[in-house]
C-alpha cells in the first residue's frame, strides 16, 4: 500500500491502476460500486460542470474547447504541479478538498521545495546507509578534536522523518534568521552568517585571518545550530565552548532582529579557569601566545577585548545587514574586505558606492572606532597622481600633494554652499564615473605645474607604488603597482570613540580585490583584501533598504 501511495499519491482509491491490476473481477466490481469522492469534491465538480454548461450555451459552436476540471487530472500530474508551487501556498491548497490534501502528503513534493527554496540536497533515506551519518559530519566540522562517537547517542531518527516535517518545522519556521547579521558586542561587532547546511540551520561566526595575513581566507566557527530531533520538534543547540553542543534557545525579537541564549553556560567554562580560557581564546583569536606579543599597548587591547566579549557568551542579539548593491559604473565590485588596523589587528569593512563617493563601513570594530562607523570615505571626483617612485619615498612630497587636493575640495564645498553645484564645476571636478577614464586632470594648483592633478595614464596600465619613508604598515607584502589613487578622508578618534574627526588620506586601488589607505596624520597604511565567500540571502531588497541599514548600524554606536 505504501508503494501505491508513492506512485500515485492518493492511496487505495478506485482509480488506482496498481490496485486494479491485483484485483479480481469481483473485487473490481465491488470497488466500482463504492463512492470515490467526498462531498467537497462532488460540489467542486458540480460547479465545474455548471460553468461548462453555461459556457456551451453562450458559444454553441463546434469550435468551443471542452472544459476540464483540475480534479480530473491524474494524481501523478497533480504531484508535478503542486511540487512547482511555492511551499507557502501549499497549506491553502490543502484546504480545497480531500483529494488535494491527500496528494500533498506525497513526500516528493516537499523534497523538491526543500531543494529549490533552501538548497537541501540530502536524501533522508540514505543518510545512515553510507556509513557516515549526517550528525557525524557536522561534529567533525565543528570540533575536530572531539571524536564523533560522542554524539551518536543523540542521532536524529532520519529514517522515519518526512521532508514535509523538515520544511514546515525547520526551514520555514526559521527562514527569517537566514542571511548576514551583526552581533551586538559593543564596539567590536562581528559577522554572523546563518545558512541551511545539510539538514541543519547553522550560525557561523566569520573571523578575519590572523594579523597581519590579510590575504589569508576567513576563519569561521559555529555559534548555534538548529535541527530536527523528532518529526515535529526542532532543537536549538549552543555550540560555544569546547564541550560539544548543548541546550540553547533562539528568539525572533522583531523584523530583522533575533537573539540567542545558552541554557547551559557551564559548558563554556574550562577546568583551568579563566586563565586557561584566556590562553585558548588568544590562540584562536590571534594565533599566538601572550608572550609572543611584546607591544604593551597591544597586550592591553587584547586583554580588554577578552574581558568585554566574555560577557556575551550566554546571550547575544543580532541585527540584519545586507551586502552593498552593485552598479555597472562602480570603481570595483563592492563587498566585504579584511583590513589591517595597527594594534587592533584585522577588521572587516564593507565597501559601498554612493554616486560620487565610496564609503568603508566597519562591520567589526575596536574601542577607538566602533563597528558601524564609516572608517574611510573616498571622493571619486578627485583623482591623485602620485609623484614618481623616487619622489614618493619622501613623505613631505606626498603630504603636499594631498593637502593641495584637500584645499581644492574645501573651496568646492564652499562654492556649492554659496552658489550651487554649477559654480563648483569651474574648479575642475572629475567625472563621477571612474571607470570611464578622462584624458587628463584639468584642475591644477596655481604655480606648482600641476603636481596635485596632472594627465594620468590609463587605469589598467598600472603605476609604481611604494610607501613613503616613515609610514608604518602591519603588512609589508603590499602590491608594488596600483591602478589609480583618489583623495579620501579617514575617521580617527580617542579611546571610547572620543573626539572623532576626519583626516585626509589617499585611497590606493591595486586591483579588483585589494586596495589600501594611507592615513597622513597617523603616518600609517592599511591594506584591504576582499572576503572571498559566497553569502546567500544577503542581498538588499532595494537600494533604500541598504541605505537605511547603514544608518541603523551607525546610530547604534554613535
């Protein structure tokens, strides 16, 4: 009977061809005498017949096509039709009639919805036949030091689980938390990616590589996971600590915000106390021991971060963030980048384009410039032609070029405020579309022969680049050629985001995946490298939604 139900989707009915083949003549005659439809189906069919009759009266011609009711279609065709509909429409479809409700119990419909809407490709019936269960795979991925046999005692019963249960009780129920999020950890922020991974929903915390290896891939660790332990019940587990998964809780606070809570915080503690926890955290966060860090100020910053973030190991709130939208005239493809920030280590920055300007917004931050603030802003109207390689070694020469451009920008802003943007055009603004190369920089500072802005080579040819003497860099392995440079400003502040101010600097574009910024006042250089990761459910629904998101995350730390 189960095979019959899987083939046609309606079970032992009079129209079931497989059952008719096994019946004798007497059984077939008796089955034909039984009613096959319920009152709801008879009412729908009667209404369809009435509509067909009414249509025949209006067009009484031989060319009128015959009317066909959806109920008259074979069950296997209805299964294909229903499987192509969005999963959110299927509950309403089940209320139409008993036949539709029976067909919607066909598991192939829900398996297709799980695959097409959430990317679930696993076969529930084969997970324990392959020799390595799905739970073993995720135990190894989450904590390689823990043997997978430790988790075998709570292996879910996938053999008796249905795709319908996976869709309704897991995927659809927690669909609102999928995507990119920023945890509320004071000035430090963070990047959480909640994804459907196999038959689990897992929250992966993305961490920059160890300082100063900005080109290394991102690191990630799980904070929580959700899966079905029983057919109708989803289980939330906290993955923090080193003692395996334990009981947790997820609460959707409001739109674009949710929180997690650990119900067994004793799993976060280590037998060696806080000292062992700190040393373990330091190896994971920085890839070194405290004895390897000789800079006293850096030691203080590291200890401060450990003490502060440890307060959030049992309860966290997350706010949704979007990836920046891309346009054809953007300088490079916007997205997430890893950047060097001196003693604070590597941080994650989101590069986005806004007409004539580009902005770098911190996704992770530090006590000086917290997460959510605009760390750099680039004026795409003002390109800077760097001095030749020999003169570039002189910091004063670079500073003179940048300060001349800053004075030009200041005059333009004053004229825009006084007489409108048309008056500022006489000062030689550049095109806001940097991919369309202008033949020359028309603006020149009087009496300097155009040192701040002269005719530039094509963007793709590249020009030599070297840091001036006296400019410090955490990563000395930076590119020695660049495509182009622009005037920009960087945000600096004291501890606790006190006395923030924007200071001039140089935005240096190396290639599609790397750029840098020279902080003139700090005499330091930050190198940024693109985060090479594909994030699902992270695109903004509209440019307005992205702008609103930037304002929200900035207001939280202002």
